């Protein structure tokens, strides 16, 4: 069986590079030596392990994609770019018939989903590609739907810490708000405590120095109105391998759906975990 061809967009960014590394290690996948990148990038190419990847600037992307499609045939895009590019990139993929895995957070998510539904492509879209964290979110979704209002009157605090280069608030933290709202805790994304200062992360949060450049620490704390009861949920991730591993699973899942002829459909990482 021929390997599934993958273009990882967002190189030379850290998460895109990590995903590309994992793809190179998988004999069932083939990393294409091209990547869409942002206008701020001045290099013409980058290296992933021993592979040289040509970087394509926005003003050249249509010309290059037409050429790549002609040479390579069908392939899947993996997007780890910038929050500000999410919607434009999705429109570009859909306009060019490119199925994609969107791991980039931010953008107008409703518009993102609708763009796929109005197209002929399928996509996996997830604010978090870590399977274990997604499973935790699924448990929270179950609790919210089964026990609505159970934490009514409780005060909620959400804290998240990511590397300095992460431009937006954690998509996972924002997604969790909805579950806690259903559980009885009024809360908005503006109340999330977001930390991006490496010194604070190391001295006050305890993030290991080796992972200041790549981590995702989240804490959700619930305290009763009288202060006598306290619940806390924490998931701390050091490094990016957990997200890259989930990205590989999403690629396999999407490739299977494409083979089945699925179009105009958005899948989540919960769909990937269920495998249906």
C-alpha cells in the first residue's frame, strides 16, 4: 500500500516541526517537501531531521499548490500555523479540494466549521490533539450533560500556562468553559488566567526549565460558596510529543474517511478516539 502523503503547514514553527518529525518516522506516511508558511518568514527552506522542506509564502501558494497537486496527486494538509491565519487557510484548503487536520487554535471557529460543510472536503478540527486530554474533555461533557447545575454556587478559577510564543488563549481552556457553565458555574473566556512569562512560569508555577519553550499546564479549581469544599482538576503537559502523536491518529482517521468518500464533514478528536 502506498503511503499517505502529508503536507505540514506552519513550518518552521515548533508544533509543525514536531508533527513533521513524527510523520517522517511513520512508514505509512510520506512527508511532502513543501510547507505553506507565514509572510514574516524570510527563509526559503527549513530542515526536518534530514529532510529539506521548501517554504511557500502566501503570494506563491496557489501557483505552488497547483504544481504540487499535479505532481503528487491527493494529499492531506496538517495545519499548525497562526491563529490569525486559521480561517483564510481553511478557505484555501477547501477551495483547492485539500482535506486537512486543523491543530491551530483561534480564528472564528463557527465560520471554520461552516467553511468545511460548504465545501467538498472533510477535515479533523480540534483545539487539542492530545488524546488523553480529549478523553478528559469527553468525561466533562458527559458530566455536564448528565448532571447539569451540580456545581451551582461554586466559584471557578481557570489557569493556563503555555510557552511565550503561543499567541492566543488556550483552546482547551476555552472549550472547558462550556462544560463548567452547564455544570452551574458562570464563567467567560476573559476570566481565564493566562501566563506567558517564562520567569513566572518557572518560579511560581514550577514549570521545568527544559520545557519553558514548550508546555501546556491547565488547572480548573472549584470552591464552594462557604469555602468548605474544594475540587481541582489539573493536566500538565511538558513538550509537544503528545500533540504530535494525536495528530498522527487524526491523519489516519481522516485518510480512512476520505477513502470512504466522505465530504463536507467536520470531525473532532473525540470522533478520532471513538474510531467510528
